[in-house]
């Protein structure tokens, strides 16, 4: 490979500066050709096709109601085409939409042992009635879905062959560095085996795909149909499972994401052994610690996971963890960002006792917690339900305005209007000034303010005093817990109203 050198010349007061480029390890260079590696790996990479039977037929299966096309001459050719294309021979027009039809999808996968276990994405085989795997030699096998995991978008398939199948080893994704060469093999757009190459462009990417986001980002071109295919290092080891792309156009723009093998390996092992996952569980809901939230609770730096709720009787509840605590360390590992804690807990052996460090009341505390087992079905049910924007009709005479929020005690009428249980505590938000900090930070009518800096509030006076106490303690922001429907969230609000702050600043300037 030719070396390209770039020399930067800088003139400064007639003094010549010299620059010696760093020595690059020769082993990290891209080979002159990937052909030998591709020849070795391609036989283990497979095409995954699925068939799903759905109700209805005709042109609607293409995702567009073509029967609603305008009745004008320019659309007549399109109407005739889709009428002919969508109808089955001998079927009457009024029967067509009632008949079942098959929907096909294509993806990729790879064999991980000679007996025929195959890894792919969950979304490739989700809701499939039939899965077919095609090898590079065009041999086809019906595949059985051994197990699927929606949270990591992984699925394990199994094919029965009368011979040992070619397979590829799993590597160490944690050893990959930004700038390392990688190659992707898959089935883009259903074209068949295709190879692309690039580098790891970022690590530990979160794309809001699930609770365990920790993606490898690559510029190796990945397109539709590559889903479930392998991302290899130059040793020929799988270090990622291609799963998503970032693309306004739908095609590759050089930003693709792969599930790292370090995350996938324990999931695949459990799917192979049990057909489903067994994950650790603390029984808490958490959210990110913003800079303002850290300041509001006196946390020295922005880190950890802010506890929103604690399930009654859960391992965290038994250990004394409370809403408003910030978990900063789990089993000896610091939590620099909230998103790292769910994976740490999930991968912990059920029944294991670990030390958990949390921040409360301007002090760091440590407690031992015995990790329980997550009920996947219950967890999914907790996250269901629409977020409805309910307008409160609380009596104006019973309400007062605090920090731009018109609040009212929880009367029986309000509980009925907001569909609240008798055990719900706090004050109801009747209205929010549109230009207030509360409105800007997401508080809206129908919300219930439960507590401020872990101090329960039951009236507008309680709310006002809580903000005043936070300001007196030198806090610029207060941590406000808000209940909405079945969910809760923390928001940070300034402890002093903006108008009062401006008046104080003006008065201070005049006195100078």
C-alpha cells in the first residue's frame, strides 16, 4: 500500500519548525486485499427470508390505498396496473381484500457453530410464520426460532443439516478501538452476499433503540437487508451484529450501528439454553442526571442514575433505596451515565448480593442489595399505555399560583377528573403559564407534583415553602417529582422566579 505523507509548513518570525509524524503500528494497516478473508468468512454468512400471512390483499398490501386514486385520466394507467397486479386469478374484486396474503421480508444472519445455530436480528424474524435460511452455495433450510429478545433486537435460529456447517467465531468487541478496520457481509436489498469495508467510527453509541443501547458505529456501508449480518475484525472474528442505520434517504450515508458481541454473547447463551432471557432486577425506574438535577441534590458532579420510583417489595425497596436517590456505583463500577446501569443490573447473576452506592442528603451511602429476576412480561406491561394530555377543571378559588403553575389540593373531584387513585399524593397542576420555566420544562395541566427535593407537598403553601427552603440552602434548582398517568418523572425548576431575580439584579446594580 502506498504511503501518503502530508507536510505542514509553518513560518513564524523566520524560525523553521519541524514536525515528526508518530509511528503507526504496521499490524493495524488495511491489507492490500480483503479477498482471502472474505473467501474464508462468506460461507458462514446467510440470507434470512421470512413469510408472514396477513389478512386482506390486493393493492393495499403495498401500503397505499390505490382504490382512492383520483378519478382523472393521468392516474388511469396506475389504477389499471395495481388492479391487475393485486388480483389473483379467478378472484372477484369484492373477495380480494378479505383473503389472506403473504408478506415477505429479507435480512441477514451468520452461523456460530457447526450444528446450525444462527444469529440474526429480532426485527428480521418478528411475527414470521416461516423462516428460510439460504447459504452462500444456494442450499436452503427451514429454520426454527429458538428464542428472541426485543430489548437487544437479537434472535437465535436453528437449522437441521445432514452435515457440519461452516461457522464463524465470536470475537472481543471491547477490544475494538475507534479507527480499527472492519468488514460487513450481508444481504443488502435482497441482492445476495455483499461485502463492504470501513472502520469503527464510534463506540458506546445510544440511539434510543432500547434500554441497553451500547452500539458500535461504523462507516462500513450498511443498507436495508444487512440487518442481522456480521461485522468482522481483521482476524475474521464477529465483533458486532449489524442492526440499524442513520439515513434520511433510507440508504447508507456512512453511519451504521452494530450490537457489540460483548452485549450479545450472554443474551445468545440464554436464548440457547432457555429460549428466553433471565435478567437481573432491582425494581427501580431511573432517569438521567442533568447538570441542574445534580446541583439540586448537591451532587459534586454530573453522574449516576436518578431514581424515579421504587417498586414495593423489590430488592431496592428492601435495601432502603428511595425516589430521589442517585445511584453512582454498582458492584464496584462507577456509573458515569444513567444508561450504563440497566445493562450492569441485567447481566448480574440472579440472587447475587452486590454493593450499591447512592447519593442522598448531601452524602454518599453504600448498601448491599440481592439482585432479583426481571419479569419481562410485567416490565413490558408497565411501559404500555398512552400519554394523555388531560386538562384539569379544578376550582380556581381553591388554587394558587407558584412558579408559574396554578396548583390545587387533590380533592375528590380532581381525583375523578384526572383518574387518580385514592393513594396518590401531591398537588394537581390546574394551569401553567405558557412563558414560565415550568412550561418550558414540560410541566402541563393535569400533572401532579408529588414532592420537591424529596419533601412531600400537599398544598400550594407546601410547594412554595419547598422552593424557598431549596433557595435558602443555596440551590439554584429544585428537583420536582411529577406524576402523569402511570408514569413519573423528575424535572428541575429554578428555586427563584425569573421576575424576582431580575428585580434583585436591578436593585443590586442601582446600589452599586
